C-alpha cells in the first residue's frame, strides 16, 4: 500500500511539473529562445552523464532500460537544439 501511495505521489508531481514547464515555455519571448536553448543543451548534457551512469550501473534491468531511454531522448534534445541554434545563427550571416 505504501508503494502505491509513493507511485501516485511521484506521478502527481511529474504531471504537475509537465504543466508548469509547458506554461513557462509558452511564456518565453522569441528573443530569449536561443539563450534558453543553450541552457537546455547544457542541462541535457548533464542528463546524458547521469543516464550513462544509470544505464551502466546495471542494478536492475529496469534501470538499464530507463537509462538507455534517457540517453536517447537527451541526445535528441541536444542534437535538435544545436540544429535550431545553427539555423538561427545562419540567419544573421551576411550573404556573399
């Protein structure tokens, strides 16, 4: 029973964090998008290091699978962030 309460509490916090995060991101003006992407890439880099540790520890099969999924999603975020940043910086280059 205690583990069910812990699961419900954890899922509640996760869902609330998703709603708060979506609201915060929607309120960001476009001029701040590139600096926030750089910060997001840095945070995703930290996530990759943590997920590598989690996946490599092989404590249980679940931690290995979740660590692998975290690596995949964080790498998608980092690569996508760099692509968007590169594309935005191309807009400011002079045409020859």
